[in-house]
C-alpha cells in the first residue's frame, strides 16, 4: 500500500493569529500541496475561528473540515480522538497526526519527506520531527503515524486519562518500546509553546490549560508509572500485530 495523504489534525481555540501561521506555513512549505488534508476541531462557541476558517483561502474547500466540540474545559485527547474518528478524509493510505496550533512549519518539502518515511516503513512508524525548542529527539510533541498502527493498539488514538499532558509521552514510549520510533532532525516544525519566552503563545488559551497542566505535573510519579504501563500494553498489541520488535535497551 502507498500512503499518499497527510491529515493535519488540529484542535484550536481562539487563536486565529497562530492558526493562520500554522496553515500558511504548512501549505507554503509543502511540495505536494494536494496531498494535504486539514481536520480542525473547533468549539461551537468560537465564532472568530469559525469565521476565519470559512473565509480563509489557503486550502481548497474539499481539503479541510471542521469538527465541532462543546467542552467547557480543554481536553486534547478527546479532540484528537474526534478528529481521528470523524474526519471525512479517513482512509488506509492516510497519515494521521498530532499537531498544535502553536506550531510553524519551516522546512520546504516536509510533506514529501514524511510520506517517504512512512512508505519506507510500510506504515509501521511513529515519526516525529524537530520542534526547534526543548523536545527535539526526546519527545514527539508532533506525531505522524498511520491507522494501521493505531488499529493495532485496539485502543483509541489518544489516551483519555490526561486532558492536556502525557499523550505525546505515551506515543513516544510506544515508539521506543516497539523500535518504530523515527526522529527527523532536519524537518523543523517550530513549537511556539507558551513556556518559550521567545515568541511563545502565552495567551488566554495557554492560561486556560494551565490548571490541567499543573494537575498532571503534581502527580508526576504516578503519571510516569501509568504512562509506561499504558504504552507497554499498546506496544505489545502492535508487536503482536506483526509490526516492530521489543526494544530491550530502554
């Protein structure tokens, strides 16, 4: 099977300026713009974002969709699972993703390189790229994988235990445990996280998520154990499905 499209899955909330940078940079730096699909998860009361997406001209109308959410507090795994389950672009030859509206694509041809990596692995891959910040090779704050891998876990795309943190940790561990993890330092997707004093998105949306981040960090030891256990189960399922092999050097 050949993987031919990349579905950029993106929850966003009252960040039109950041969202515009994300979309513009993704399209401008892509070599094969026709391979891109965008699935935005937007709160039903976020009229500003909805108006922008209805009017923006960066993407053909049949290459993006808006998935509604009506939560009162942030819940990133719920949003990504909605994107994964409800996108009209779902197909076996699609690359699924975890990305943030505070990210900017800097590498020309990133799309061709991502598809080449996924196809070389026959879809059995947990790929992440250089965030130009603090994660880099240590954590997949951005993620590219396939429905083949996700289905093999027998679980949802994202773990719903944590509402803002840890979903990237779990996928990174799954990639390490299965030897499916691949890092591309030369593909830069800059992460302007609110903790980054140089251009970070320290806005109302960042502070809205702060209590949930604090809750996760305050129970770090228990969460560390829990993420390893959850990731181990997923890894075992993936390996049983014929992808990867146990990494005994972790």
